[in-house]
C-alpha cells in the first residue's frame, strides 16, 4: 500500500479528516466541561466515520455515525445533563501539572513503543506488501454482504454471545439504575 | 494510506490513555475509553482493506460491546452519583480493599 | 498371642519343657497386666491424688535433704495416736498375683534347669518366635535362646525375684500404691527375662531399655517427693549415655560382622582381625553401655541416688539383677571381648578402679542404704574385673553370690528401716529412719535380721566358707594368673604393659577387699551393736519384722552361706569342684581358653598364698574395724557434728556429683538456656521463622493494601505502567 498511488484529492481529504480527528481528540481530552468534551468526541467520531468511508468501509462508517455518535454519545450527553455535570467543577477534574506531564510522557512512550513494535514486525504482515483482496479492490468490501457473511458463518457463536451480552447489559443497567429499595 | 491510518490510530489511542490518566471526572474517563475503542476500530478498518472484511465484523462487535459497556457503565455512574453526589474519581474509593 | 513355632527338631531340649521358654517372660507380663489393671482401677475409684496420699515407708529421701515428713498431715488417720495401717482394697489379690507369677516362673525355670541337666547340650536351644525386623540384610527374629548362661541368669532373676516379691508383701503392705508397685516389679522381671533370654543383641536391648524404664519407675515410686523423682530422672538420663554406647556397638557389629544373633557370632566374628581396632571399638562401646547399666566409673552416679526407691527394689533391681546386666552382656559377648585384649584390659581396670573408688566412699556414708549402694558399685567393679580378665565364669559366679548376699543385705536393711520407721511412725518422730547414727544396738530387738546380716557381711567381706569368699578369690586369683601369662599380659593399654595393669588391678582388688571388710563391719556395728540411739519412746516400738519378710531373709542367708559350693576351687575339695565352670563351659569356654592363652597354671603353692593373702586381708579389715570404731561414741544424726578433712570428702562422695553438675549439667543447661532456648528456639525459630514469617506476610499484605487505594485513577496508572513495561519488553526483545 505504501507504494500505492494516492490521488491528490483523496489524499487531501484523508489527511484533512485525520487531522480533524486528531485535533478534536486533543481538544476533547483538554476540555474542562464534560459537555464540551463530549461534543469534541462526537466531532472525532464523525471524522473517523469519514475516514472509514474513505477506506471502503461504508457500512462501518454509517454505523459509526448511527451507533456511536448517534446513540452512545447521546446517552453520554444525556447522563451528563441528567447529573447536572454540564459546568466545569470548581476544582479542576484534571490532575496537577506533574500528573499531566507524566501522563503526556506516558502517551509519547506508548506511541514510541507502538511505532517500534510495528517497525520491528511485531505485526509481521505489515511489512509484506500484499495484494488487496478482491473486495478491497473492487470497492465492494464495505457493503453489507461481505460483512454479514463471516458474521453469520464463522462468527455466529460470537454474534449470538454478543446478543446475550447486550441482554445482560440491559438487565444490569436496569438493576443499577433502579432506585434501590434496600439502600442503606 | 495504511501507515497513516495506523499512526492516527495509535495517536488517538495514546490521547485516550492520557485522558484516562489525567482526568478525574468519571464521565470523561469513560469517554476516553470510548476514544480508545474508536482508535482500535480505526486500525481494524484500515487493516481490513488488506485482509478482507473480517476486520469490519470485529468493528461491529466492538461497537456492540461499547454500547453494552456504555449502558452498564453509565448506570454505574448514576448509581454512584446517587450515593456520593459526585463523579469525581478521587472521591470514589469503593474499590478499596 | 505368642505364636510359638515348633522349635527345630533335633535339639535335645526340643521335646522337653524348654519349648515353653516363652512362658518365662509371659508370666510376669501377665502379672503386670493384672496388677496394673488393679492399680488403674483403684486410682479411678479413689482419685488421681491417691498415690501421694501419704505412704508409710520412709526410706525415700536424698542424703542431706533433711527430714521428710511425708505420710503426715495427709488426713491419714493419725488423730488417735495409733498406727493405722491402710491396706489397699485390692491388696489381697495383688499379694497373690504379684509373687505368684514369680513363683510360677521360678518353678518353670527350675523345671527347665532339670531338663537341661538331663540332656547333653553343646549348642544353645533357640526358639524362633516370629520375624521381627527383616530389613535387607538385617534379619532380626524375636527368638529366645536358652543356654547354660541364660539359664543361670533366669534362675537368679526368678529365684531372688520371688524372694524379694514375698518380702515386698510385708514391706509394702501399707502403701497406697501397692498394686502399682507389684505391677512395676512384675514388669521389671518381664524385661529382665527378655534381656537374658533374647537370642540377639536387639532383643537384649529391648530388655535393657525395659529394665531401665522399670528402674526409673521404681526409683521414683514415691514421686510426690521431688528428690525421688529427680533420682529416677538421673538414673534414666545417665543410662541413656550408656545406651548410646550399646547402640553404637550394635551398629558397628552389624556393619562389620553382619549378624546380631549370638548363635553364629563366634563364627561370624572370625572375619575381624584379632585385637583390631574395630573389634576393640565394638567392645569398648559395649562396655560404655555396661558402665551405664552396671554403674561403673564414670556413670556410676545414678546408683546411689537410686536408693530413693523402696528397699526391695534396691535389692532386686539395683543390687541383684538389673545392674548385673552389664556383666551378663560381657559374658554373653565373651567371644568378642576375648578377641580384644585392650578392651578387656580396660574393662578390668575400670572395674578395679570402681571397686576401690566406691569402697572408699562407702567408708563414710551414714545412710545404711547408701553404704550398701556403694558396696554394690564396688562389687560390680569386682565382677567387671572378673569378666575383664577373661574369668567369665568367675564374673558370673560373683554375680550370683553377690545377688545372694547383697539381696540379703538390702532386704535386711529394709527390715531394719521397716522397724525404725514403724517406731518413728508410732511416736510421730520425723527423724531419719535410714541413718545409722539413729540406730545402734538393734541386735537386741531384731536378732534374726542381725544374724542373717552378719552372714551376708562375712560373705561380702570374703571370709571363708561364705559365698563371697569363693567368687572373689576366684576373680583375684585369675587376675594374678592372667598377669603372668596369656594374651592380656602381653597387650598394652595406652602404652602400659598388660601385666603391669593387671598387677595394679590385683592390688586394687586387694585394697578394695580390705575396705569392703571395714565398711561392712562398720555398718553392722553402727546398726546392730553398741548402745541404742533411738529415743526412749521409739525403743519400745522396735521389733522384728513379720515372718513374711524374715522368711526370704533366711533363704537368702542359706544361699549366702553355702552359695560358694556351686563353684569350688580345686584347692578346696570340700564338695564337687567347679560345678558352675563346667556348667558354663559350652558358652564361655572358648573365650576363656583364648584369654588364658597357653600359659601354665599358677603353681599350687602360689595359689595357697593368694588365698591366704585374701583371707588375711578380710580378717585384718574386720579386725581394724572392730578395734577402731566406737559405736558408743556416736550420737544421733541431728546432734552429730559435720565431718572434717578427708572424711568430709568421702562423705560427699569425692564431690563427683558436684563436679558433674559443674562440668556437664550446668554448661548443658547454660547452653540450652542461652543458645538453644533463647537463641535458637526463641530467637531463630520463634522470632525469625514463626513470628518473622508472620511479620513478613503482614508487611507484604500491608504493601498490597497500600496499592488497593480504591482509586480507579491509580489503577489506571498502574495498568498503563504495566502495559508500557510489557510492550517495552516485547519491543526490545526483538
């Protein structure tokens, strides 16, 4: 892929959305207000959705917008509003200077290690320029069919278990959210 | 574009980690975790161009788990808030052994 | 239970009464079980503090421990001012069972003896009972060996034992622990018979340990007094040192010879070089065992203290039987000892030194039982001289005659103490009933005891024709002969030529004989002659003991007087010559011949001279004692001044106990306290291991608890650090 010719227009937008995602993420973690942070995260997700679509993963991109940005983040915002956390706390919820510096260093270290790991072929396939699959080439990979195939064949069990997981989550959420009658 | 995607994925993940480490608001920490999940999704999608659509299946799974996690996690946050009147993690030490 | 296999056919004894040899130990064991059950039953009925509830006999105290007042103030019914004997509720049945089993055993032994005399046996009769310890090459069977030597021992044990059991019926009649006493006594006889009947060293060791246990139990029979309990412990602990020697000897024997059975010992021992280091070491370790059990230097210290037990116990265990086990051991191992001249010389020398040493101490003891105790140590020394120089028959002969006259002396002293104590008891006097200074003139009150004890005294002093003369003379004569010829005279002990050692031993033996005559005469004079030193009130209560006690004394008196006829020397053909020697010839003959070497006999004239010297020395000793001692000058113990000078040293037994205490006991205690207890146990084990591991775990837990802040943020930090470390490890690993 590295040697692949990248059309200028495509490349421009790719970098654009990448930068947007990066910038929004940084803004997200640095906002004091939870509402602002949540909105910046939504922004990040939108940018990522655009990237997904650009990478022939249209279905995932749509899902990103619908489920993540549309559902999950809305729930977050809803909870934030519900708990009246919309304004920044009197004391900052960001740790002190040293905490930030060390956390930043940790982040850089993580990046460096991940980079080193990829270069050192911790993921060996990365270094092998492989021919893309048919679906990737003809642009049909992102449509539902190729996704549904493995999901309902090889990963059927995982899929079914996911439904169980969701059921458990729903029940758990109900139990936790219920006002406990036997609260101490 | 794969290398850039993976780099962005790593960067977003690191930002998520830094957020988890620096923030004390439970909601924001939560959202940082979501960011990290998104970063992972990005690498899945990027690599799916190379290895086929299976990666995208995993993205769907991750989203499902994230949704479940959000449901339960937010329920927990609400329960804690009800109890403690705060979501500041520094004031929550119910896990103390 | 006794799964007696049929004995090997072909042995002349196989079809006789000897096939019931297993009944010999079984009968006393049965008595022990019955009496023990009765003792337990009585304790359960009366209550646990019964045994200490005041016993009437009073010969239990340590020298210098002052006047004990046990038996009084225990609610014992003294309010009326009369003597109220408290019979044990089971006394009747115990009196039947205890001596009864012994008499039955003795009868059986006599029957076997007669059967043995009727056949001509060269080989010992071995009855295999069952396989006991089959471990690899080590095959130890529980087997009994009946031969001439063990027959003699069985007869002594059961015969003297029966007499002492009968005596005990009278002596212990008022003791609350009556069944317990007989249970222990029966158990002792059981183990003693096991000791002499066992067909191998391990079985002998079982008996050896068993009699040690019974000795401990009986010394501390009146354990409510600390001195008695301590005496028992002392005997037990000192004997452990000897037992160590016995064990090592057995180990070495098995490692080097490959068998522990007597039967094929003579053959197997040929593997070892004559007089080599191994055989010498084995014999010396065996002898270490003997010094413990038979109270020789340096382990004799327990025997005088063992007098804390009831007097019949002293007679049976600490004079007649158990303490002679060492002599039996050497006689039984005569094959081995005859191969090790150096070890034999050591035995003879140590025996001689012990004889002299103990005799000097006996000169100045005031406690009548202590005199006899040191006399026993001294006479045991003679026996070891005998077996040391290879006069195994003479050693066993002296063992036998000593059993006669020393049992008589002890039982006689028991009779005296019984009378003294009864008198003191009646008048509520708390004085010492065993101190000779409190006696005197008892001849008038106890004529039978007096006469019989004189017989025993003459016997032990070596006055012919009493028993001790023959046995002692035979030992001394053999020492002299061996000094002139034979392998012993040519061997060297620590660079000293053997004949010098043996001549020294001979002179020491003569000196001891002199001292024996003196201290025995002294004892008799102070006890029975001169004015009576008991109080006026007590005097009217002094009386001869009942017939159940004097009866056995009479029998022992006859044996002491005529026991010498069992082994007459050739020079005095007043009866059959050397009966015992012929009898024991199949057992010890080979070894005796080896020790005698090719040397010709001592000339007859010389032998007459030797006998004359021995008798003269005995007579001189007694005369000196008669001439110099003045019983009239004695005063009661409470009024006596302390001794001065060397007499004081003697009275304090050369301060050996004090020396052992300072040199061994206190250092061991000190090391135990400071190093082992406070250092190792409290410091390292308790401190480091027990408390230390607890503290370490606690510290670890505390550290872990510090991590568990409950702060999710902290966990996140730790998690990230972990991820970084892992990832870093993976990355740098490539």
